[in-house]
C-alpha cells in the first residue's frame, strides 16, 4: 500500500530516490524519514493425516467458497515454522508437526513470498473457523481441483502429489509471474 | 518501526487489537486503517570462485570494518534469487549464478528472515563499493573468524565449510534467538 503520510511525524511524503539508493521510496517532506516497502512472507503447510490432506474452504474474500491450504502472513517475533503451525491452528483448528520445508514461491505481482512446509497432523482433530466454513481431509482422488482458491496452492498440491509418487520431497523455489 | 501516524490519512494511530485479530496493531484513530508490521526478508549468498569465498568488509554501520557476505533487504517485485544476485553486484561488484538455496535463519529479535544461497561467481571480477571498503576472495584457512560482522553470517560460513567436507549442502532452517 502507498505510504502517503510519514509514520513518525504525520506529514505528507514525496516519492523520490534517496541519496545512494536506486529505488523510489516514500520520503517524508518534513522529517526526511525514508519508508521502505518490502515483500511479505506468507507461511503455510500441507497437513497430512494417514495419506489424506487437510483443506480449508474459505469463508472470507478473496475466493470465498474455494478450497485452500492453511497459510497466512508471518508475524513479527515468529519463526516461519511457528507461523505455519499457528495458521493451521487458526484456520483449521488442527495441530501439526513440521516435517520439512517444501516450496518457496516468489509471487512478484503481489509482493508476496510463499513458504510452504510439509506437516503431519498430530491427531485427527480439526474443524471450521471464522476463516474456514468447512475443513476436510481429502484423498488425492477427491481433491477439488476446479475449486482451488489460488494458483500457488494448486501448484503446491500438484507438486506434492507428483513428488509423493517418487517418494522424495526436495525443497524447491518457483516464480509465479 | 512504530507506526504513529496513518499512512493513508496522516491522523494519529492507536495501538489496539482489531476485531477478529489477535495481535496488537496500529489502527488509525480517524479512518480506522489497520497497519500491519511484518518481518522483512534479507537475501544473500556465499559467492564461490575456485574453492575460495568472496567476503565484503563493511564500509557502513553497523559493524563497519567487519567482514560479511553480500546480503540485503529483498525489494518489492523481486524474487529471492534475483535479490541475492543484485545484492552481490551492489556490494561486491561481482556477478553470480545461483546454485541452490542453502540456509534460512529466523532472527526473531530483529524481525528478519535471512535467506542465503550458494552461488558461483561467473568471473573473477569484483571490487570495493560505497558499502564495502574492501572485497576479497578467501581460502577457508584465511577466513577472518574474529572479524565477522554478524552471527548469522558466521553460522552460514561455519555450516558451509562443514558441509563442504561432506560434499552435501542440504537446505536447512535455523533460529537465532
């Protein structure tokens, strides 16, 4: 989001390239503070239980009614692993143990870095939340491919089932343009 | 940094927990905009050339005069790979080709996520910059261990030389508390 006013003194900012910088920044017209706008990390996981995968039906926009994996913005003071575990609890009422980092997606057009883990559910407990109208375990053959909320989630799931056939899950990086 | 004024309307913010949230945020007292403050990604690499490693002597605070690997904040519109390549060019005037993702460090006390690659220099060209008073290739035995700028860089280098002896460089995640 554009920074129109200084976060420290409330004065209007100007868009300019600060000295010894090479990017346009919002610079305060009064106190000179340079505001940096950086990509945000979204952390999440593929929760597994006895060969099934846990998906959440979104109860909020965008893509309300479509299915997704638990994922959300990393918070300050939180590790990427802890963030993925927290999001799974918040969105699906499920507890997971992180297995391995699995995918990083650069999503340049929204300035997001998605970081997805494989994770094992520690029990078969889960349920709906304010963010998820329905939470359900799916066998591969039942995945609702035509109702997946986001391209990054569709690719994560496709890679996962492809890797599962090979029995190897190397960490890899992809760009979504 | 604390957000004392609204970035959209310039009015004072209040610290409070918005409805359906569980973190304290800076919320505008007039227009109600919620400001999120999230961890920043720092991307960098271990540039290799004929068994040597390229280090930069910092020319800026903090830790001016200490040695580091090229790394810096990921910019909007940039992939993590592209960011690491750019930082290496900016800080060391060196061109690299990314080999593999190598380490992620959660640095909770400064809300940073460090993401380090192994990279191959594409030539033996490099040199000092405004950010680096000196740039130099080091054999392992010559690494200035007592003059490394940051703990995260020291650990990255230690892991790298340890893994090099084994000939395997798995991607791994560590927390720096």
